[in-house]
């Protein structure tokens, strides 16, 4: 069977591959502790579920009209972005997508031509490089110093910009590291980009999951020029425990949103209609659930991070957002007889029945990613197993 060069060259999502193997083992009755999946172990809050159920029963079962999203759902996005980030978007500057992933995909495909360079800070969320390559773009990787938890300084960012740079992808808080830029750091990076004709894709899907008093600033909120040049991407998936609903959104210059809409109308025809009622309820309704879940994540991270950081041969940036720890375990490879993070993760799964994601998927082969979306009991048992594994 001849397959297209595009799909043949595409990497399988490593995060999904690990959780698939762990699921297979679980189905065989093996007790696996899963730190792999990037989703909260919470249920979607009831008031959000009820909004979709009511819409469904009232007959909201046709196509989303328009495909770019129902007006009230876009208005809810505007309400959320004004409330949480101080951003003033109008519904014409907003698109509702089937998942945050699709918002990122469409934003890249709306503006990237073959040969255009896209700056991607490392470690990065798995899908950015592949999405850029699918659009014919050239990912340009850049890593901050370990002493700065891999965050980029203005000089490090400036050093990789060329006349071909069309986009910079920012993701703070970061998946996989949990590291977050503070407002001054964000302003400093925005200053570097101020005079340049390029776009920023700011993936803020973890914007509400901040810990230890960490402050953050939405990239578009830095200044008027930054606002005019930023595509803000978000989704209810993590904040409201809605990964399975496949809802996301983007806000940005109307011209870009229109181009994304064109792509959407020729591909998915938009987000599920009755789910958009749930999106509006999540974003504009009662927000107390967000703080409840955030606090729970903070407690889980507070348990996972110090334990990991104290393990022999392990260094870990402190997560101040999202729900991941991204320890460097490279110093243990020789002793374990593994050559990289994929072999490490495989051996850990086979031997200790703990599923993690190899750092290679995020551009750092010395690291692994552990999600603290799991319950405290799971985290405790999984870390015990990891500790024993490392001592073996
Ligand atoms: N962006 C980042 C940084 C993510 O971690 C994820 C999900 O893991 C997404 C986007 C996509 O989210 P969704 O599940 O809404 O497609």
C-alpha cells in the first residue's frame, strides 16, 4: 500500500503510544501506575455536563452554524479572556475548534508556507514540530539554560530569529516541564519581537493551573503591538477536566481567524454543537471548580516534585504550572544499561509497571515526563516503584 510521504514522515504521538501500551498491560490484568497521560483524573463538573445534556435534549444536534462556532460560545470565550487575561477580543476574533490541538494546527496552517521558520522552545509539546513540518515549515529549536529551568532569555530568543522566521510558539505554563514565565520575563521576550514582522502562537491551555503564587501574563496582554501579532490558543480540556469533549478555541487577528475558519469548514465543520453549550457554561459559569481542582493539583505536585528531586541521579525543574514534572534521569542510563529515554520508559514499564513519557518526544532525551494528574495514592506508589527501579 502506498502511503503519502507526509504521513510516512509523521512521528506517532509518543504520549499516546505509551498510554496505549500501558492500557494494553492493564487490560491483561497487570497493575500499572500511569503517569503518562496529560489529563486530569477528575470528572467534568456536573453543571457543565448538564449544559450539554440540556442542549442535546432541546435538539442542538445539527451542524454548528457557523462552523467557526456558535455566537454565544464565542462570547463566552471573550468573557473568559477579558476576565482572566485582561484581553479584549470580539467574537469575530474568535474561533471554536474541536480541541485545543486543532486550534494549534489551524493557526500554524493558516500562516505558515513552505520554508517559513517557526521557533520552538525546547522542551516543547510533542505536536508542535510535526504540525509545522506538515505545513512545510521548518522548526527552529532553541533551549534555555538548565539554571533557568530551560526558560529562554531575550538574547537566546533573538539569536535564533532570521528574516525567514514567521512564527514563535510560546507555551507557558509548559507541557512537559511545568515551568512558567513570569510577567517580566514575558514582557522581555515580547520586546525582542516587537519590531519584527512575525506572529506569536501563545498556547495558554494551562493558564489557570499555577502554583506557589506564580504570576503569569498572557502574551497578547503585553502591549498593543503584541496583541496585534499574537494568536492566543486555549481549551477547557485541562482546566475543567474536559479532554474527551474535544473543545478548544483561538483568538487573534480577524484575518487569521478567518483563514482558520476556512480550514475548519473544509475539514471538521467545527466543534460538536451541543458541546459548545458546555464550553460556554465552563468558561462563563461558576468558576469555583477551577480553584478546587487547582488546589488539588498543587497538593499532588507538592508531593511529587520534592520526592523526585531528591532521588539519586535525578534533577528536576520545579513545576510552577500545568501538572507535570520533567526530571532529568540521564545520569542513571549507564547503570540501567539504556541508551535513551525511550529505552528507559520501556524498561520502567516492563520492570516496575510504571508508565511515563520519554523525554525524546519533547526534544530532550535525558528526561522523562510524569503527570501529576493522578491521585496522591497512585503518585505515592508509582514513586516508590520508580525509586526501587533506579536503585536496581
Ligand atoms: N497544547 C498543549 C500544551 C497541550 O498539553 C495539549 C494537550 O495535551 C494541547 C495543546 C491540546 O489540547 P486538547 O486536548 O484540547 O486538544
